[in-house]
């Protein structure tokens, strides 16, 4: 199963010099992560929690994943209990496999 493959992969440092995913490439990966919405050069998802404490705990877990993978999303807490995550590979101003690896690992947090 390809989705499990994303969970087992590690992000590869990207310093530019490679093209971002085409729409077709991004769509193949989007089918492997649940409910991530595509933007022009990013994917995003909003998570809703019971309260601020749970939202903050989730953000801290996402931060640990981001640090261990050296691939950092934009994270926003709003409406005190909602967390919006935006993933993009900044060095190429678009999407790469790294974004989908992180998305899969973030989704796995909710299943735990």
C-alpha cells in the first residue's frame, strides 16, 4: 500500500534545483492522504479539537515530527481549538514528496 510507504519514508532535504510536482503528480499523492486540500503550490488541512489544550498538544506533536524530518509546515491555531496546517516545499515554491510524507505522519497522530 502506497500510503504505508509514505509513513515509512523520511524527508529528503531540498535545497532547490528540482521542479515542484505537476498537478498530476500532486493528485497521485493526494489520493494517499486523507482530506488534505490542494492550493496553488501547497496542501492544507484543518483539525478541530475539544479545547485549546488539545489543539496545543497536537501542535507540539506536529512540531516534533517536523523537527525529526527537517521539513516544517506553517501552523496556525485559531478560534482557540482549530489548527490549520499548510505544507509546501519552500525551496522549490511548490509541492514535493516531503509534503505528503509529513501529511501522512500528521494524519497518523489523529489515529493514535
